[in-house]
C-alpha cells in the first residue's frame, strides 16, 4: 500500500513504520495519524506480523504537531475569552463537567498515543532524532524506547502556551517521577539521549548509525518469542499500576492459567527438555 506521510517495511515478523514528511520534520497531523493507525490495525490482525518498530526519517523522529496548522486554526477560530472570575482549576473543573456530559476532546491525532498504549503486540520506538511535544508522547506510548545519540526529547507544549494533551501527564510521572515531570513540562527544555536514559525515559542509547540494527535485533528477538504471553504481560503491568501487590497477584492467576494453555508454553517446555531452541508461534 502506498502512503503519503509514512513508509512501511516488513522484516520477518517485524513491521517498521517510518514517519516521513521531510518539509515538517515529520510533524504529525490527522493524515499521518490515520496512515499509522491503518498500519497498526493491519499488524494487530496479522498472524505473521508480531512486533512494531516506529521511527522517523532523519534528522527527526517526530517534531510534534504542525504549528502552521495551529496558526491557521487560531485565525479561523472565534473562541470566547478566558473568564476573569474563575481560577485555572475552577475553569478546568467546569470544562471537565461539560465534557462528562458527552462533548469529546479526543481528536484523531491524540488517539494515536492511546492506540499505541493499547496495542496487544510489542512496540519499540527507535528515536533517531528530535521527539518534540506530541512526538515525545508518541515515543513514550511505545513499550520500549531505544534512542540514537542524536535524539532529543522535549515537552514543547508550554512554549506554545499549551498543555501536554498527548498522554505524557500519565506516562512521565510513572517513568521519571513527579518532580522531573514538572521540570520538563513547565520549562519545555530538551534533554539529550543520555539524560533521557539516566531519567529512565529510554532503555538504551545507541550510536546513530547503529540505531536500527540495535532496534531490529531486539524487535526480532521479541517477535520470535511467545507474543501471546507478552500481550498478557502488558495488560497485567498496566493493571498493576493501579493496584496493590495482593490484587496484582490475584490478577496474575487467571493470566497464568491462560498462558499454560498456549501452544507456546508447551513448546517452551518441550524445547527445554529436548535441549533445543524453541519455535514459538504467538499462540
């Protein structure tokens, strides 16, 4: 399938999606998001595609939302002014109440981090360059991040008078703590790959010319594994973020019962007994 804003490549059981819009440094809009979502749907439905690698065309991973489009939207919009008689929190509570009555604030672009977060197959972001604003949120929504030495991360929203509405208010405190989150989100300062690794935002830093080799080596290792069990691991980890240990152990019981019924469990045990490498099928 031909795309306008992304490139795709299937390498074994790994689908590689490259965000590719050179004039905007891979800024993401509804069109690019729709193309990525369509490929994710194809991957999730495919028995042969078992892992996703998401990257960008050099020199950027994703420069965030298209600011020129923001400017056009501001010029066309005629919003009511911010009320002077309400504090920011009071105004926000008012808007939350309105949203609870049915008005949706989840647009196509902001569905992408949620889609990545909810994917049942493993995902890796190969962050090759700038991951700014929404681009950073997209990287954070993948299961694993491997960064090139050229990578830079920034919560740039505040520099446009905006807030991080891409899921990073949920993701970052769980990765790097509340204080570090506030520093990044209040200032919009960028951090390089090594600082991102120190903070816990990325799992590994690789030389730029070795980024895809390192990423694909891990992606193939994961894709060749028992990915059905990995899907349950992901779900259990997400659920455990909101529970105590006892509840997490309770949830793990049914998951383990399902895992014991998979062909991959039987293959893993048999391969161990026969002293050979297992051949997993993801079922």
